[in-house]
């Protein structure tokens, strides 16, 4: 078997191992093995192939992996799902008490409770959505009278 074919097999095994472990290291080693295989396919000697693999591996682990890990850890730029509702304005459709109520948030009707359990928010009030607890919006009045319990 020619050396470049062995490099391709090593690259395939490392790629498969990366899919199973998700370490970001084995995939970079697979890319380095692919580069070494390409070097062998171009007719370079095994010493050059090993050097390409070593340089590619070091460059991937030392340079590319930290950058990739930093990008993976960043929070998403666009909030979605219930996280997108936090901070939005809501309009109460019924009186909202510790026992419950209804509010309209962005065109959808939600069950609601006051964020402060001692408040009673009257129907027709404008509120802020401070949190989502399951399928219930926790609201706090923007301005105006809030009647204590």
C-alpha cells in the first residue's frame, strides 16, 4: 500500500473518532493527515509527509482549536424561543395575580403571573416581561397603579 493511501485511512479514522468525541482535536489531526496524504500523492518522500503532518497538527491544535473553542462558547447573537420574549412589552387581558391571569405578548396570548407575587396587575395594563417560567410569563407593570394584595 502506498503511503498516501495510509494517510487517507488515518484521516478517515480520525474524522470518525472526532464525530464520536466532539473534541475539536481529532478533526484537526484528520485535516493534517489529509494534507500529508496529498503531499504523498504529489510524490514527496515519507519524511516530507511526516513533516507536513507534524506542522499541520501543531498549527491546528495551537492556533485553530483555541479560536474555534472561543467561537463555540459565545452566546447566540439572536435570541430565540421564550428567551426572545424577555424584555418585551406585554398587555394584560385579565387581572394578573399570584393565581394567574392572561396577557398578550407580541400577538400571542400567554398565561401570566406578576414577578412580585404581592402585586395585582389590573386588566389593560402595560407591563414588561421579566422572565418566562414554563408557559407562564412573569410580568412587572411599566407604570401606573399596581394594587398590593
